[in-house]
C-alpha cells in the first residue's frame, strides 16, 4: 500500500511474473490413407514416360497415374502418387498453450493387447510406414502427442488417440490352373484364384503380353477370397500360350503362364 500527502509517491506501472498452467495436448484426428498412396514433396516430378513402352502399362503404373490424377484433393501435401507396400498416416493435434509438440507412433495387430513402437519423437504430422515388414492382418495405430519440447519433463503432458482399423496385405493371390482342354475347336481353361486375406478384385488374360481382357468368375462377380473360373478361347492356344493376371482388393498382383495342351 502506498500513502502520502502532497507530492507523495505515484504508481506508474506494475510488473508480475506468473507461470501459465500447462494444458494437455489433444490429438484431434488420424487419417489412414488408402494402401500405397504417398505424397511427393513439392517440386518433385512424376515417373517419366518410357521409350518403347507406348500403349502398354502395368497395374502399379496404372495406380500411380490414378493417384496423380487425384492430387488436387491433397495439394498441400504435395503430388499424390502410388508406392506398393507403403502406408501413409496423417494426424491433427493442437495445444492450447501453443507448445511445440512431438509424437510417438504406436501400432498393434487386431487380437493383440500390447502396443509396439513404430516411431518416437516425430515432429511432422505425417508418417509413411513400410508395411512389408509386418505380417498381413488388421491393424490399429495410436498417436501420442507430447508437449515436452516446450516444458520441463516434470510438467510435460501427453494426449493420445487410436485410429480406426485398417488392413495390411502384401501377399498376392495364387492362381491354380486345373485343366486345359480343347472342345469343339475352343480351348477351355479351368482355374481357381485364392487369396489368404483379401477378396479377389479382378482377373485378366493376354495372349501377346500387351492387350489384356477381363475374365469373370463362374458365379458372375469377383467378391470373395476364392473364385472359380472357366475361360473359353476361340481356337487352340499357339506355342506362346497365354498369361493370366489376378489382383486382390489391396492391389497385390500375380501372374501365371498357361501352355497349350499336349497332343495325344
């Protein structure tokens, strides 16, 4: 308290020091991109055209082209493209104290209770995971945000969030040819396509390695992990035979060659 008469003391300013109460960071959301979708850093270029590869493609190059065509939906991350076996994880987090944050990324397989560390001390809010290093299955990730970069360890706080379930499958389907026969001038190829984790998405065949035509299963639609096929070809197979190509819903692709049946 100040007191006085006449030209007594005058209070012109007050300065006080205080410590703001630390608040826990919050992880708002986790986005699991479709398998294989990744984002190139700005100013990078895509795959160049290949000399001598006109009018041809492969399943992976088709997926990369489709991803690039959709890049406008995530332009802030860079050009969208496709890389087999990679899984992109993104998240959003904030801190009411405006503290700097770091993140630990954990994962577990469905049916397991123990979380395993994928990365520690990440400062970006995006991570690309090479899922070829783990078994196929259903997985979850947990993002743990920490404000330790801006606070003493004794007062640092964390916040966390679990993702929704997502699938990891890097194993291609198997193609088993059971019979190749010639009936009334037509070649009938009987085969089965099986996958240990994902539904079959489609089957194609080619007799020259360039033009591919779709094949439908006997039941009319490819929607399960095991499908049965009977493929009729006009005439007999030449010495070159033909190639079957199958893909599952996780973009795994396998091929097999079919030879003409031996004459008896």
